[in-house]
């Protein structure tokens, strides 16, 4: 190879290196861009110039996987924290919370006991009862809006996830074709694919494996593939078979079937954070508010019914309350219709939990049921469950499940029972006339015995048989507050880990403008030196030609 060819190879190499450096500089702020390096090697014919062996991406798969995992966990905690902080602020508000309103209500009842025939005292009781019940309904409405918000977020996240998996499958195809055609790595496409994986990790936790050295396979933590080569598999937001008002995840498997994923299957990303918040905090809080509302209403109604009004009539219902809800599973084979009501004789057994009732023997006499408390996953003891053959009522945990025709039950039928989930939404004062307050026990206008008894209800352990109304609400506020603190602490730690991993990634894959500026000077000198080689070769040839002349 002549000196001209050697110099020319150097010029070409310098141009490629300068182009790579310029590309790095121009993409310094491009999301997902990985710094590229020109790899030079000796000419293939021996010490005969230089050649460009490769333009390599500075990409570390191990660090990227670690960062994606940390990003997924951080995103989940950020979503959880945003939601739980809203509930914490709502419940802990000293002015808008239930604690001061319950105190005002019982203070008004105490005033009534002091002047049972005073119209102002009676009106004060109704006013405070209306305010208290309105706040219960407002809390229920706020929490139900959050439930609807979670449903909407799940739908949005599923749409974005499906878009990302389709793009990943398309990029797998493009990268395979580019490698086959060019014989080298298409760095821009690889950057786009890795950026998509990172964005996908912000929405849910996924498992990434590399097939055949180049094609990505993306799977759910439970193993179902979302992307396999050039094929993408879709998620779908569907109504729960147990509760039609609840959106859950469905997965379209390779066989074309729709699998309903367990709600605990997705834990990472904003999708996992939203679903985890709903299962751990939102459902529980809504149930606790409902349990408190029911315990207060039932106890007060029972005591009020024992008294008499100013006109000597028996006391009627003081508070209306929302009733338990029960849903038949969509896959039930039987056609029995079910209803739910409170078991006022066993209201102390009421819990802030939902239940799954499964018919394990429809042909038994009586039918046999398996009842699972959903928040603990434990089955109720048979001693805590009763079935009335005459009425067809199944009783447990302070509720009664009415079955219109037990003969229509089928073994395997399932029912979702929510005893108190929406009870607070129906909480209201049932009395409009102050004279209808049953303050006495039949002794005339000055009789205050029942007013005293109703006022003393605030000190009895009527919530779950273990807490007063104030204690139950304080426990609820403390529970949410502790959960908020735990999530915030975990989020701070996870954010720190993510920042560390991001720094490690940037140190290896990120563009450093100072370094690239130095490379520009270095490769410019390299170019000039090779140009000098060619210039020197020209001078030598000119000298030789001059000698011949």
C-alpha cells in the first residue's frame, strides 16, 4: 500500500471519528441516547494504514437492568405516595375531619339531656346530626371518586403499555433486518428500543431477556410474554368478574384467550403502584369509614327506638345507613339471586373487610359454603357462620345473605360480599321534626333518660366490639398516617438508589461535553497529521520527478 493510501485511510478514519464525536455532542440532551465510540484497527493487509472496525454504543446491560428495576419501584412508590397523601390530608384535617363533628354531635346530645323539651336543643341535635352524616357521605364520595380515578388510570396505563409493546416488537423486526443488511449494529434503533424498555418500566415491572443475541423478550413478572421477537401480546382493562365496578387486568395469551391477572401480579411501575394503593389503603379506608358509620347508626337507632318522643310515640329510626352489597360472579353456573342486609343482633362482629363466599356443596342439606375474608385470606371458622334453612339466610360477620332459592345454587358459585364498603354513602339523618327525637323513656317533657343513654354511647366499645367511635376514627387516621410515612420513607430510599444507578449509567453511557470537545481537537489533529502524510508523499514524488528531469 502506498503512502497515499495509508494517509487516505487515516483521513477516512479521522472523518468517521469526528462524525461520531459530533453525533455525541448533538445528542447530548436526547433521552435514551448512549455515547458512541469509534473503534479503530490496523489495516487488514498488515501495517498498511488504519480501518474503522466498529462504532460501539457505550451500553451496559447489567446497569440498565438494575436501573429499570429501580425506576419501576420508584414509579410505583411515587404513585402510591401521591394517592395516600390525599387520604391522609383528608382524614387528619382538624376542621374537616370526622372527630370534631362526632364530638359536636354528642355535645349537642348532652345539651338535649340538660333540656329535653327545649326546641333549640332539639334543633341543635338535628343540625349536628345532619352535618355529621353529610361529612360521612362526603368522605365516601371522595373515596369513591378515587376508586373511579384508579379505574381510569388503569385504562390509560394499559393503553400506553400496549402502544409500547407494539413499538418494541416493531423495533425488534427493524433491528434484525438492519443487522442482516448492514452487518453491524444499528445504534439509533438500539437506543430507541432501550429507551422504550425504560419507559415501559416506569409503568409496570417487566422481565427482559435477550434472544439470539439481539431480539428482546419482555415478560410480566408472572411469566406471560408481552413481547416475543416480532410479536406483541396485549393487556386489557376489564371489569372484575366479582365486582363489576372494579377494573382489573386481563392478558391476551398467545392462544387468543383472555386471562384475568391476579391484582397482586403487578407490583412495579405507576400501574402497580395504583393497584397496590387501591388494595392496601383505599379499599381498607373505605371499609373502615363504612364500619364506623354502620356501628354509629345501628347503635344509635337501637337506643333511640327504646325512647319516646315529646308526643309519647315510640322512637323511630334516627339514622339511615347504606346497606351491604353482594355481587354474583360472572362465571356462576347457578341462577340463584342473592341480597344482603345487616345482622343487627350481631353487629359487633362487623369488620372493615370484604368476603368471598363460595358454594362448596350445593346439594347438601343445608348447602355448604366456604367464606374467605379477603384482606387476610383466611377462611371463617364454621362456628362463626350460620345458615337458616327456613329463611335461606347465610349469616356471618354481622351480615345476612339472603338466597331467593337455594335450589338454584350450583357448586362452585361465588359471591363477593362488601358489608360496609359503601355504607357511609347512605348515611343520613332520618328525622326532620325535632319533636320526633326520643329523648325520654316515657316520663313526659322533662324526661331525659334516653337522651342520656344515647349520649353515653360515645363511651361504649361499639365498633367491632373493641373500640369507641372516637377510638375507631383515631385508629383509622393513625393507620393511614403510618402507611403514608412508610411509603414516604421507602420512596426517599428508592429515589436515592435510582439516582445512584442513573449516575453510574451516565458515567458510562452519557455524553460528557468536555470529553467530546477534547476529542474534537484530538481527531482534528489526527486528520491534519494524515493530511500531512499525503502532503509529504506528494513532495517526495515531486522530488523524484524533479531528479529525472
